[in-house]
């Protein structure tokens, strides 16, 4: 009953943009921190961005600072990851995460390739 459904991944050229979405089902998460992670085959899952549920303040990994923006819409129970100026190093499966409930999205593939 508790799940996060992700969408928005795809193939994009270097320098391009994508917007990922993560929608909660079966619960509300307006008061909790939400996060995005990414993972490449053979590597550990890497934290990318987080957003507070109360203040809306955000934090980003150094690798995406200035290029990615995380936001939330509590009415739609959705968080977004706007990804700009994408590089080949951003290629990964991206997962949204609700730490307080230990819930993960199913992942969405982002491939940056010329």
C-alpha cells in the first residue's frame, strides 16, 4: 500500500534536460524529508538531492550542485528532480526515497549520450 512511483527518465544529449517525478501512493509525506539517489551498475547507490517536508530547504551532492533542482508539491504528493546541463556522468538509474518510511521508488533510467 505504501509506494513511490517514478517517471520522467529517458535518453538525452549532453547539455540537455530532464524532469523526474516521484508520486506517493497510499500515504502522505508532506512533513518528511524526501530524497533522490542514483546508481550505476557496479557502484553503490549515491545520494543526489534532498528536500525538507517542513521548510522546503534543499541539499545537493557536489556533483549536481547548480545543475539539479529538487522540489515538491504536497497537494499532488509528488517530488520533482529537474536535471539541467546533463553530462555523461549523470547516466544512472534514479530512485526517489522516503527515509522515514524506508520506501523507495522503482527507479527510472536516465541515459545521457551524444
